[in-house]
C-alpha cells in the first residue's frame, strides 16, 4: 500500500506549512526544505507534483506492471521519497548520511511527516536505496518543470516575460578505476570465478571451492605483467629482451585466464544440461565471460601481435560499460571517464532542462536541446552557446526555432555574420553566457561531479535528480530571501 502523503495528521505531527525554517542560516538544508514546503503549501503546485508522484511505484515481481497502491503492506510515501532524494543530491550525501538525517534531524523528520515524540519510525539504508531508485528520469523531468514554473511565478514581474537561456556541457564521471586492457581482463575473470562459484553453490557443487585461491593466482599473473614497460635503452638487444619479457608475462596471463573461462563454460554446461537450468539463469555469467573474451582478444592483438587498437572497440569499464573516454583539453585534466551532460539555465538561475549525451558531441545536441526546450517553454527569446556547439546547419536551424540564437562561429566569420556578432544584443548575451558555469559548478559541488549509482539508468536518474534538487535549492533561496525581507518590514512597522 502506497500513499503520496498521509491524508490525516497524527498525534504530535506538525503540518508542513507550520514548520519553522530559519531564513538566516546559510546551510543547504533550510533552502531545500523551504522549496519543498512551498510545493506542499501551494495548492496548484501540490496538485501537480502529487499527480506525478502517484506514478512512483515499484514494479511487480512477475513483470505485470506496477504494484497496486491500494494493497499490500505500507511502503514509504512518495512525498518522503522526494524529500530524501532531494536531500541526497542537494547535500552531496551518501545513503548513510541521509538515513541519519531521516532518523535524527528534527526539521527533516517534520518534513517527512513524523511527530516529535510519538513516532519511533526509523529508516534503514537499504530501504532508502530501494525507494529512491523508483524515480525515473521522465518523472523527475516533469517534476522539474513544475518547480521551474513555481520559481518563475516568484521572480518574474510579468508571466509573459521572455526567457534568455544559456547552455553548456560538462563531464560527470562514473564510479570507475583507470582502465587498462589487462586490469579490465582481471575484473572480468574475477567476476567470472565469483559468479561461477555462486551458481555452483546452489547445487552444492565443489567445482569452485578454491575460488579465493584461483582469484589470487589471476591477480599474481596480472601483477607480473602490469609493471613491465617498453625499454628506452639505446641497445637494440636490451629493447628486444624487454619486449620478449612483456610478451611472455602477458602470454602466461592470457593462458591462465583462458583456463578459468573454459572451466566456467564447463560449469555452465553441467548446470544447464545436468540439472536442467534454463538458459536465462546464466545471463550474468555469459555477460562477464563475453567481457573477458573481448579483453583477451584485445590484449593478444595489442601486445603479442603489435596491433594498434581502434578507439571504437575499447570498453573502459566492465561494471559501467556506458563510460566514455573524454578529453576536453582542460589544463591538468588530460582525460575524464564518464558521460557528458548538457544543461540549460535561464537568466533567473533555474535549470530548465538537461541531456545525458551518450556518444554525442556538443554540436550534435544543440538543435535537439533547443527543439525540446521550445516545446515546453515557448517564451524563449534567445539561447546562447559557446563555439563548441557551432556548425552551419546548427546556425540555420536554431534561427528557425528561437528569435535570437547566440552561437559564435569558428574561425573568421563572413561580413554579415561579423556585424551580427558585434551587435549590442549579441555582445550582451555573449558576456552573460559564462554565468552558466556557476550553475555547473553548483551541480558539481552538490554531487554531480561523480555518479555513484550503477548502470546507465542509474546515471540518468542521478543526473535528473541533481537538476531537481538544484532548482528546489534555488527556489528555497528565493523564498528565504523574500521571508527575510518581509520580516524586516514587519519589524520596521512594529518599531
């Protein structure tokens, strides 16, 4: 059974609208809670957000869609999931800290709907993990639009005022180690041994009783090959001797790995044909074996055959295979491992949209970003990019979508283009474009520098939740500033 929020206050519980949030505190928690409080206490916003939260339900085990919110034992309310998810990304906190806040922080517990003294509810870390993963990027995108519109209602003098937006991209790293072909092979073989051992134990097979020793053997072979580098000696004989040592260590490493892969295949055959297991039960094992086979092939081709590996054939993590090798030419940052994320911010500091860029470059996403944005925010008057988003086709298409695109050309522009780029409006918007870096820095400082969640779906959910949390933080900051100003006026009248 799921409820968006408790319909009736319990003994000792405080109404969310009556929670006192101190306006002068500079911590992030009051700003996030003030933004959430505004959503709950504004009927139109509450109705929209609660209608979206009603879709946040776990899926049935049999795959027949979402569970019924009317039956089953009580689960975490969707409003509580939104509050804790916002705090996780707004504070750059792990699940352990969120559990501590949910169980011990008085104001947070009031926002969750717990009373001060009669409610002994305690939230466990695994419960938080399971429930926060119920969000989808699509649901979070819709909530974000409601939050942005709520912010615009506060900061816009006229609802029909035009929006001047700016866009840029940055890299969000995935939670991976630095990849080499031999350490990726070690990861794959280690997981192959562990997965095979776990499957064998279900039928009390002793095939992998020495799995810990087997993994140590693979690691020792990996460590023997790891430090060997090409010789820089001038003597050709010394260089050739070092190359031969490298080939020998890698050949022994590959031979050992291939032996364990063959044992894993035999275990698979025994379980499938000897015990009648379905083929679908081996999906995890088949996956890691495929990773190991690919890495063996690449190591053999690169080290033993001297072939140069094409970049498109490489995988940079067997655990996060969506990870990309990104080199943006930043000083001191030769390479970043993750995915690009493009964000669009308006002149009021709200993030209107974002896009996770998988195998895409800046110039490929400029038009889709603006097309999607123009459908949801028709009042956009201008959009600014940097030169990395430029292409002649982008210039032409953007001019058809928005009134005034600000997209600097690469190289020396034509005379007509040069005159336009030196116009006062173009120059003003161009100078204001760098403000988007502040929004990117705020996202990175609050957790969107490195994604700890697993899988591409987890990455997209994490990025979407970060944008929602940032906008709620901004909404709360605007409200607290207004509360402070109103308090000053009241005190002045009282004096």
